């Protein structure tokens, strides 16, 4: 009897592990949120305590400080992130559609090449990337940053879209071909509207990655062009700051756009990740 499989014990263990994992991930978020609305002295004395009194002074200081320039930095980061997401989703979906519909040695070799690109950290490529952009006259420009981000993230988009489009019946392509539609018209009119869950998943991942990227914008843009939100945090607050309230407030404001995006697309995000998982 003692060695018999007990589903109730397994379920209880899973729930316990889930609760511990949620607590581990929720604790930093809890500290970041509550310390945003506390005075600096209270943060030092009791970082985990509730705000007493509750204050918006830190958020107001970040939004009105001319040195932080957070409003223009946010708009600049939103523009860069939006352009990268749109271009990567467009290119990744087209290439993913081609690879899902053409199973050949060439496409398999191309997929392997793209997967190898995912295995290389972007920081490893910074030195040759800066040399290439300097040769092309794009070093220190937003165009250079966008092009580098697109090159880094297209392989990930192709992987997601190719798996998703593999679950779309080929009969749809054949029906469109019988009606006289070419490959491009079939893609834009039939296939692309069906990829919204996958597009939402790719958009959320890319938005978080591009938004939170620190090293690449810091190196490629330089101090004279303007910064993105995470590089701006480092340059505004400095390395040895002791104003923790302003730091937490800056992080809180910087996180809101990505959080809102995730809440808006969370249903499509989950269905996009799980689609094709059981396809044999």
C-alpha cells in the first residue's frame, strides 16, 4: 500500500511548489510597488512594510524632474519597441509561413541556422556589430539600433510562427489556390489573420526584451543621441545613488506600459504559446 501511486499527494506537492514559485517571483514585485509610495527613510528602515504615510512624491519627482526627461524617454522607447515588433512580426510570419509549407533540406538547414542564432547571446556580437554599424554610418542612430534588434529577434519569431502555421490546415491554401489566389494573397488574406495568437505571443516577448534591454542601447546609441528607458535609468540615477524612492518610482513608471500590454494580450498570448504543442 505504501508504494501505491497517490494522486492526492502528487497534487498537493504541485500546489506547494506552485505557491513557493509564486512567492519567489511576487516578492520583488511587491517590494518594488510598495516602496514606490514610501519616503526614503521608511524604505531604509522597513523595506517590506506598508507605506505610512502613502505618498506620490517619488512618482511626481520622476515625472517632473528635467534631468530624468522620462516622458520623452518613454516615448522614444515606445517608438523603437513598436517599430521592432512590427517589423519582426511581419518578417517572422512570412518566413515562418514559407518554412511551414515547404519541408525540404534547404528549409531545415535554414531553421538550424536560425536556431544557432538564438543560441548566441547578443552581447557576444556587440563588438562586430558596432564595427559594422560604424562602417555603414549607422553607429549612434536609432536606425542602427532598430536594425540590430530586428536581426537578433527574427529567428525567435520564425520559430514561433512556423510551429503555429504548421497547425493550420493546408486545405485552406489549396482552396485559395483553386479560387485563383497566389501565395502572397493567400498569406495576407487567409493565413495572416489566423496568426493573431502567435503574433500576440511574439509581440509580448519582443516588447519585454526590447523594453528592458540595457547594454545594446547604451553601447549603440551613446550619450549624445538619447537613451531608452533602462539606459536612462542608469544615466539619470547614477551608480551610487541613495535615493531609493526615486529609483523605485522610475522602475514603476517604466514597467507600466509593458504590464498594460501584457494584460491586454494575455489570452492570445497563452493560446499562441500552446498552439501546435500536441500536433504529431
